[in-house]
C-alpha cells in the first residue's frame, strides 16, 4: 500500500513528545512489512538544509487570498545497517512559517499566534506535493491537531482525480491539545464558510482544528484501547467526548510499540552491566550505581522507587507532591524506601522536588532532561511510579516492564492496557495498580509494593521476569494499522 504520514514531528528531525517517536517507528515497521511509506513534515529552522536533497521547483500552495510558495527537500529515515527498505521524508520549507526556533512556539510564546496559518499551509502543501511527485497515497495518515486539516481537505475538495481513491486515518496522541483559534483564521484554509459548522470546526464560536479532523477523517484511532474508551467520556474527552461517541464505529485504540533497540537491558550502554531475564545480577549493580549517582545511601535491601516524567498535571504530580497527607513527603517518612526521580516541568513542582531532596534523606530528584539518567532509573529501580491523571499510551511503564522494574500505576489509558495488577493470593501480575487519583491511593499502593518487597520477595522477583517476557513491538502495532488501512482501501 502507499501510505503518507503527515506530521509536525518525527524523530530524529523534530520532537517535543511521543508523537515524534511513534510516527517514525510506525513508518519503519510498515516499510519493513513491504509497504511504500513516506513522511511529510515541515522543515524547521534547526534542521540543516545542507544535509537534505532539494527537490527541484517551487511548490505553489493555495491558502488565504492567493498562494504561498514552498521549497521541498527530501531525506530518508535513518535505518539500522543492513536494512533493505527505506522511508523517504519530505520536508516542506517556508521561511516565513518555519524559519524560526520552536515547533509550536518558544518559551515566551508557547503557541505561535500564526499557528493556524502555519499548519493550514502545511496541510494543504501535502496534496500539492503528491501532485508534484505524481505519487498518490491510498492512505493519508494524519496525527494530532497540527495535521488535522489533511483529512478535512481530503474530504472537502481534494478527493478528486488521482486522489479519488485515497482515504484518511487520523490518530489522537493526546486529546488535551486541540489547536483552538479565533474563527477569523478560518478563511485562510480556503474552505467555504458552510463548512465551519458542517465540517466540525465550530467550538463555542472558535475554530477547533482537532474537532474538524475527528469529524472528517474516514477512520479515527488513538494510542491505546482503554484511552479510546475513556476519551468517549466527559471525564477524559476534553469536551470532544460527544464527537467521539458519534463516531464510535470508526474509532479504535491501537497500542504504541516500544523501540527495543534503544530500550533493552541486555544491550543498554547507559548502565554499568547489562542483564536479561536469565540473570538479573546486572540489575543489582545498576541499583547501587543509581543510589550512588543520586546521593542516596547505597543499600541493596531497601526498595528504590523510580520516576522519569514531565512534571505536569497530567502525570499526577499534584497529588504526589502536593501538601495533602499521603503525598511523597508522608510516604518517605512512613516507609523504608528510597525515591529517585528525574523530571522537569512546572515551576512549583520543580521547587517542591528540590525542597524534598534537601529535607529527606531518602528522596532525591534531578531536575532536567537526561537520556542517560532515564535509563539508569529504569534499570536501577525496584519499582517505577506513574500515577497519571490520564495516559494515552505511556512509554515508561513499558520500558520499566522490559527492565524488570514492576510499575506502580493508576489504572488509566495505556497503563491499564499494559500492566496487570498483582494478585496477592496467587502471585500473578506484572505491577501494582490503583483507581482513584488521590494522595491516599498513591500512598497505599506504594505501601503495598513496599510490603510485597519485604514480605513476598519471591512474588516480586517473579513479577520482574514476567514483565521482561512481555513484547510490545511496533510490528504488532503496524499490523493493526495495516488491517485498518486495508479495510479502508477495500
Ligand atoms: P509523555 O509522552 O506523556 O511525556 P511517555 O511515557 O509516553 O509520556 O513518554 C515520555 C518519554 O519521555 C519517555 O521516553 C521518557 O523516558 C522521556 N522523558 C520524560 N521526561 C524525561 C526527562 N526529564 N529526562 C529524560 N527523559 C525523559
């Protein structure tokens, strides 16, 4: 099949979140299964043009009251040595829209004022690019609000001539971000005003790009089955639950995979000694290295709780680090355990983590972003804590399962789909789960894991192995997407 991924991010070129990993990994897996997969994304300023190949001729893109001109560059996704297939990446270059730092914004302007123009332009350029290449995809696969207009344009205007048989799939990676702008931007799309309502843009008299994508795409997906169910409820749908309920029959959850080339304890170069499920001795060494690195007392017998996270509301940090009884402060005082945390994000939370690190002997946090420390924590911790408010898929719990570090998670989204709760009577399970997001539930569930560590050690060791045996590969996810594409093509 011919599949075009239309995206604002793809590793290794531009990344702000999991979307970038997912798009590239999915594309490579689809290509490995023998399909013609290509990616189109903007050429942001930091992407060096000298390393790209210029495709000749400027591309006219109809937007606003006329046309904007783009240059098109081409490169390919990096692949492991010996790989036969390739994934071409086209980059749409436009100095005024993308010749600046930041993908969606910069710290002083987190959401660029002209984002609706930038991404209208980009979404329209996708069709012009296909015409230029004479390559017409069976499937346009769009991701999140920045490319939500691709399925809208396909349905309203573009599905003619060589695009007559093209279909669209639209994937929600996080419904919390919707691209809502003043409706004065709407004419820039060149769509008829009739469509402002009928194509789903209208949102309390503003223009909601994600909502239009959800209304217009042929099929909708999100990144885990449980998140698909949750987003149809008012508690998780960020006001779009009604739209998703109306499209229930076309909406499914497909779990993301994990890049086991990068996240594999038997080949990891960031940890002192590699290990696998037949011999976990390297994990004990990783634990003492982690304790040393974080300035915690080096003690093999005390359980270490690890976290690697953005410090935002979504991740449950308000409950974990807030002032109520049951928060990290009381956990650390009441229980014989250690905390090793890596994260960055909201200022109050960073300050609170610094303060806890200074006041508690068994709590250490590093504020910042570090690939190396994130691997150290996954490997060296006994348990990995993710008390998320919502979690579309979540990667860290899958990493920790692979590293023999049972996750302690709230039963939501992808966490509910990847972790199996411990059953004390039988010893079954791969982690520890709770339902209510309250400091008390976190306290109790961490307490439960710590209790198991001291009193049911053989169960915990068996859980480690069971987690390491799980296999969340991208190939599995790619096959599910393919089934969906094929259904559409038929
Ligand atoms: P989200 O995409 O919502 O932040 P995920 O669990 O899906 O959550 O993915 C987060 C990814 O970002 C993981 O690979 C995680 O290790 C990484 N990450 C988050 N914060 C940091 C940090 N401070 N340092 C290193 N890696 C981080």
